[in-house]
């Protein structure tokens, strides 16, 4: 018989005994009441023992109980043992996690949804100057005080890392990236990228210095070539090789100019050079230069929102637009069309250059902004390109807090769109209808 069946028979027996005893004394009802009250008191006693055992008893074993109470005590005992085993497993997993993350060379910080510190490894303590347990529960922005990091946390755009000086040593550069996981939890990774920055600086200095030093001998070579081409006797005898040498010298001059421009763009932005650039006027000037290059073979149109200006370095923005338009003209067949668009969008403004040219293969799209990467090497060189134009575009857009978006289809044309944030815009007058 089940425990509940036994308990039901017990209750029936108690009430029957109470009724019989009551009959002996002349009242069966009072006998049932008295015996039933005793039964209830016994049940309450068992409930009290269960509550005391669950609430704070140090004993792992449950109290003894007859009938259904023994079964209930057994169920709770098994649940407790199961919970203890689960806690031991979770504790072991947590220890393994802490030991593994403690071995990471990168700093690791667990954060709550409101970016308060839950835990951090020893590398994070060293890189971010965190102390245990004083900093547990503190907002990480209060301990890593830097405007870029504060803005990074505020926007919640965690796709890329943000680079800031270490709170321990300003000569150390840290890349901080927050990774959302679980139930709105956050994992912050702190990586020391000082060495990478130094190597990048060495590379930039080398490119800039080499480009600068090459300009003088190249100018001398080009000067002698011009002199030889102007000499009728030399030109008559060596016209073709001299002309080819002069073309290659010109191409090298353009490459050096682009390399020097890229080196300047990779350095820090000079706030003094930034101004509110009249983009409609700039685009009209770029379009006029492109029309001279196209010589009527390609139609070039400009659609610009009047009065919409962009705060930045005018020379760099001119290079961005000029390289995009020059590329579009070079790779658009005769009778094609190139459009320049400068207009507002939901969270800023965009500059788009569209063409009806040959297009770019999909496999090449991720790499077209790399230095010296060419989709069609032979054609690019015949067109006189340096292979640095789109790298200049990418760097110029990034230096103005923007992003470059490229869409292209073979045989249909390409569209290069530069998106700029609202904080860099300055509007004057009323937008034309």
C-alpha cells in the first residue's frame, strides 16, 4: 500500500478510536474532536521538525518520522544530496574557469548588466590597477577613466575594441573590448597592444622617411630624363626607352606622394587643421577636375544638399572624394555615368560615388582597400593607378569617424559610400526641397 493509503487508514483508525472512546463517556463527537486535535498536533510537530531541519540544522540526516513523514523526509534528503552534488560540480567548474582565466596573458573582467565588476583575473589587476576585494561591485568606468572608454560603454557598440592608455602607465596602450554573453552579462578583455603600436609606428616612420628620401634622387632622374627628351639627337635615337622611363618616373612620383599622404593620415589628427568643410563646393570642384580627365567620355553629375558641411581636414576630404571619382571615371566605359551624392541620413550624412563601370568581383571586395591590391593588375597599371587610392579613401574616412561601404556587381557598376556621424556635421540655411 502507498504511504498516503497508510496515512488515510491511520486517520480513519484515529477517528474511529475517538468515536468509540466518546461513546464510552457519552459523547462520540467530543471524542472525535479530542482525538482529531491530538492528530493535528502530531502533524504540526512533524512540520516543525521539518522546518527546523531545513532552516538551519547542522545535521545532514533528516529526523525520524513514521508513515508519510518518513517518506517526505526522505524526499527532502535526496533533494539536498542532489543539490550538494550540483554545487560541488559548479564549484569545480568555477575553480577551473578561474584557474584558466588566471593563466590568460590578457586581462579578463566579468561585468554585470550595469557594468559593475563581478570578478577579474590577475592580469586585469595588473593592467587596469584593480584591487581585490575593494573594487568588486564598482563600476568599471569609475576605475578606467578615459573619455573614449566611457563613450564606448555608453553607446553599447561592442563590435570593435577601443584603445586607451593603461591606468597604471600611460606609456602602455590597452585594447579594451566588451563581449556580451548569457543573461545580459558582460565579459571585458584587456589586451596590451603597446608592442603592436610601436611596430606600427616604426612602419609608418620607415615608409614616410623612405618616401621622403626617395623624392630627391627621383627628381634628379626625372630632370635628366626631361633634358634628354628635349635634346633632338637623343630623342631621335632613344625616344621610346626615354619616354617609357619618364612615364615610370612619373608613376613613382605619384606613388611616393600617395605614400606620404597615407603616412600623414595614419598619424594623429591635428585639431587646428579641422574646419567646417563646404562639401557641395568641394564636390563640384572634384567633379570639374574629373570632367577634364573624362574629356566628355563619361557623364559626371553632382547631387549635394546645400548648406550641409562636414567638420574635418579639407585636404584629406578632397583626397577621399578625388580618389573615388577618379577610380569611377577610369573604370567606366565611354557613354557611362558617374554620380556624386552628398546627403543627410538618419544618424549623420553620407558621400556616395556611383558608376556604371565594369564592377568588382565579389571575392575581391574585402581586399580592395588594401595597399597596392589590384583587381586587374594589367589594367590598373595601364590606367596609371598607384594601387593606393582606396587605401587613402579608407584611412581618410576613418580619421573622420566614418565608415566605408562598398557595393558592386560585375558589368553593372559600383557604389562607394562614406558614412559620417552626426557630431561632425554642421548645417547652414534651409535644406532645399
